[in-house]
């Protein structure tokens, strides 16, 4: 467990059933209570329902197919529920009975003439199939781990739906324990535990911080504890095999110990040796006790626990030796340590939408008009009662929250105990910064920025050396042959390339200023940002201290009285939550449809009798509201005394100042980090541009070398007399433009030029000049190619046509320099297509040679750093 591993988990077996003929009794009911015509119209729907029931009885399809089948059949049952009253009464469908076996005691079975019993069994099997899908996933792969986690949450949602919506209606003299409210609740917690366990495997395999791993493991243990608590209470304590109880109990201890072990690793790094020893002792004690009751547990789980126990023992032995030799700290009692924090990362998936039958078209022609209208009216009356009472409860809870916040409660009492807390949004922001690397991580980001800049400078130097070398060689040959060397000079052809290189050099110079401003910002704000490194972050908050000089010594009495009133307020809050849940439960269990379809009296009398059961709850709501109003007045008086005794106003001012300092530090950190990210993007894009320029220069130099060799061969033939009798003029070579070697050998249509956009997302970036479009391409070389100077027809040799060979098809882009691990090279845009020859005249020499996003402009980099 101390290392990443695949843990042992459980799946739920589906319930078994016996064959049922739905078609005949339902069709008989339709023909008797509606008409034979409507019975014939419903034949197709009856046949579909019968086929779905038969497929469920066989259960031979794949898991995914069985899941979809169970969802379809459950929706069909919801449609049937409102149309076919199934019971033993004479006017109902009384010849239809459903039989299901218990999933955990397969020798036990139950039969009911109740469609809710059928729905409960189907909902149970849906959760079981989801758990089997989760267990079949390959959790050694990221995709399989994600599938398993989602499926376990879906299984938890199915069991929660069973508990909240179906179980109570399916209870009776003849039922099975597996669909009870207690069992469904236990299975929901078990599935959530295994879903959270998938998250634990994820964070461990990703080498996340020990503190985060400890929080996740702690919550896994809590979920297993809740499942184990349900297993040892009636009615489940005599229903499940001992191996189930042992498995869940051992899992709970394993992850509680895992949380202590992970926390101890963090404590060791902080040299908090005393608490480290205490946590390790607690972990060792948990594992020892759990292994004593591990009978019937499979071997892999015991191996995992034994492995964890070994890691805990080794670390405990090492920590004890270090404390005895070096630290000599007093080790606290493990029972005195505060409980470890937890992080809930999973929840029961909402399956109500999947099972909603409101859009089903089955049996749409079978609607008892009177019953439907009466049911609709009753539902509206009931919804109004529930809505009014729920609004009262929620309003009082909101009033309590606002009042307590105005009085700085319970934060002021927590601060007095040294347990001050941050607002949730601020704590989340600080945790995000710390996970991101914190202020210390900015320097490593700057190192990457400097490395990228160095790579760009080296590429630019190599590019300029190519042009300088070709120019020197051209000058030497021109000096050797004099006027006979008729090829255009290099300086007349490479102006565009030199201008672009100079533009890139200017960009690098200006970006260097931006880099230095970032470095100055990091240096200037080091002390300011250091508050973000506080662990825990609450340690950076001021504390509320007792007065130095006590006038009457009643501080403890003031605090005690305020605590007592807050405890009473908490009890009222719990009572409100209980009343709200009671209203929801009563509504869920309120099934008036069978009574509506069988009553012979007035519907209004039936409504009054049914709605009367909600009056006691309404009275309790009114009492709760009145008690809370009185209690809030008393709390306000006690809090005024508390504020006067402990000088609360000064503490509130200091706390708000600390909050603002934290918010400002977070904003400054994000600003600097954003600027660094912009710099990284800029240098990666600029590297592509310089690499493209270097490739063009290489192609230009290659073409010039080919021309030089051919001209020297002609001149040598003339000198040696090989061409002495040739009365025609000597060959005149056209000038070579920087892009001539890249031009294809066909005549494409002229390129269309579109003006640059007026705005771009990069305008506010410190690395992109204002009013310049973003890349993908880095120059207007496609539109600025100089036309190749063609020799006059009278001078061209009639027997030979000069044509430069195409450049070799190689990739000349520079690879990422060693040590750079950014994602920019993998996501970089492909190089621009080779320039096409165009009949459009080249732009005048006064036009900017660099019109891409790197062209410097007025105010370039002026907005780089937010003051």
C-alpha cells in the first residue's frame, strides 16, 4: 500500500428471479376496465414488456447490455404503476405475483403482488451491474481506472435511489433483506468507498504530495467505517457472511493507517519527529487490531495490509532512533492527536434522470381520466404544503448563517482556540498556488525561459553566419575574375534575409527587457509572496488572545455562555434538517393512487384525511422558527460581551488585513506566472520563425553555390580555349532570390493577400507587439519574393536552359534543446508551405521586411508588466 498497487475490491451479485407472465393478466385487466379495442392497441406494448422481463430472467447478455435493459424495464414499470394496480384486491391485477431471491442469501426468496417489489429488485440489480462493470475495468490503465471510479459512483447512485425512492414501498411481510433501507444505505457507502479508493490509486500513481494522499486515504477509511457500522447492526448483522464484515473492517483499518502513514512522511520532511512517531504508532495499532479479525479475507488484501504494516514498522523504528539520538522530543499520546483532515472526491451519481419515465410512450392510451385528474390535484396540494414548509426552514437557515457571519461566529471562538480558518474560496486559491509550485517554482520557470532565449540566440547566430560566409565567398570569386563574373552581388539579394534576421535580433533584445522585468518582479516580491509558503496557511492568520490584564476574571464564563448558546443553535439547525428530510420522506412514501382508483366516496374527503398527516410537521416547523428567533437575540447579547472582553474589533481588523494580504499575494503570483507563460509561448514561436529563416538561408546558399560552380566551369572552358570558336555571347546567370530554390516547377495562381487582423488575443501580452496578428507564419516572404531576373532572349544560349535543382527534402527545424520538457514543441504549428512564384511585383524596398507578430512597434512590451 505504501507504493502504488491495485487493491482488492468487491462487486455485488445480482438478484435471481422466477419467470412471470405479464401479458395475460395485464391484457385481461385492460379489456375488463377499458375496452377490447384498447387491449388490442396495447398488445405491442405488452409484448415488449414481456420480452424485457424474459431477458432479465435469463441474464446472459453483456454487462453493458444488461445495464441498458434494466433501465428500460424500470421505466416501463413506472409507466405500468400508474395504470395497473397490482395487489390481491378483487378490482386490481390480482393474478400477478413477483418472486425474487435474496442476493446474499440465495436460498431465501420472497413473493409479492406489488409492483414496487419488482422495481426494488430491478434497482438493486442495476446497482449490482454497475459494480460488476467497475470491477471488470483494468485499473492498471488510466482509462480503466476512470471507468471503474465512474461505475462505482453510478452503483452508489443506484443503491441510493433504491433506499430513498423504492425500498419503503416494497417493504412488507414477505420481502428480502437485500432491498431494505439499511442494506441499500450500506451498499451505497461501500460503493463510494471503492470509488474514493480509485482516486487514491490515481494520486499515488501520479506521485502527488503526501498530504493530499493522506486526505484521500482518510476519506476512503471513513466510507468503509460507515459501511462496517451498518453491517454490525440489525438487520444486517445476521444476514451477511463473516468474510464480508472482515473485508470491510480490514479495509477501513488499512486506509485509516494509510492516512497516518502518508501524514508521517510529510511530518518527517518538516522534522516534526514527535507527531510522526505518534501517527506511526496509531497506524501500527490499527493494523494489528484489524489483522486479528481478518478471518476469511482473501490473500491479496492480507498481503497489502502486511506490506503497509512493514512500511509503517520500518519508518517507526527509524523515527524512534532519530528521536532518541538527535531530537529528544516528547512523543504525544496518539489518542490526543487531532483527527486527520479528509477530502471527499466522489459522490453518488444521479440516476433519477436515467430512470425517469416521463417521456415513455408505452400504454399512452390507458389513462383513467378521473383518477388522473384527482391524483394531479392532490399532488398540487401536497407540493404546496411541502414548498411552504421547506421555504420556512431554508429561510431560517439562511437567516442564521447571515446573523452569525455578522457577529463573526463561530470564527472568533475558533481563533481564540488557535484554530482560525480561511474563507473557502481563499483556501482553495492558496492550495492551488501551493500545488502549482508556489513562489519557489517561479525560479525554475525562469530558468526554462532563459534556456529558450539562449536557443533562439544560437539559432540566429548560425543563420547570420550562413549569409556572411556566402557573401565572403562571392566577394573572393568576384575579385578573382573581375568583370567576367557577371552574377549579381550577394548584398543585392540578401537584404530581405538580413532585415528579417535583424528584426529577430531586435525582438530578442526587447524580449530580454521583458525577462529582466519579470526577474525584478520576482526579486522585489519575494518577501511579499513568502506568505503563500506557510504550511498550514492558517498559521499566517492573526490569533485572538486573552486580555493581558483581566479586570474581573470572567473571561471563561463569557466564553462558556456563548458556546452554550451556539450549541443550542446547532441543535435547532439539526432539527430543521430533520424536519425537512421528514417532509421529503413522507412525500416519497405518499402513494395515493391505489386509494384513488378504489375509493367510492368523495375525493375531497380523501384529500383531507391524507393531508392531515402533514399538520404535526408544520407545527414543529413553526416552533423551531420561533425558538431560533429568541435564541439569536440571546446570542447577540452574549457576543457583545465577548467582543468587549476580548477586544474583538482589533482582531477582526487584523484578520481582514491578513485576508487582503493573501489575496494580493495570490494575484501577484498569478500575474507573474502568467507573464512567464507568455514568455515561454513567445520564445517557442520565435524559435520556429528563426528555424524557418535559417532553412531559407540554407536553400539560398545552396543555389548560389550551384550557380558559382557552373559559372566557373564556363569561365575555365573559355580560358583554356574550349569555347574559343564559340562566337555566341557568354552565358548570363539570373540573380537568385532568397526563395528561388523553394519555388515549385509549376505555375500556380498568384497568392491572395489578406490584410492582418486589427485585433488579436496577444495584444495584451508582454511578448507580442500591439496591433500585430498572431503567428502561424513569421514573415511575408511568400509575398515579398524578388522576381528572378531573366536574361534577354538575345543573350540566352539556344542549346541549354539553366534550371536549379530542387532543394533536398529534409527537415531543417531545430529540435528542442536538451533539458527543455515543455509541451510547446509537440503542439507547435507546422511550418508554412513553400512560397509560390507570383507575377505580383515585389514590394518596394521601403516596406518593412518583417510584418509578422515579431515586428517591433510603438510601445512594444510597454504593457508587459502589470503594475
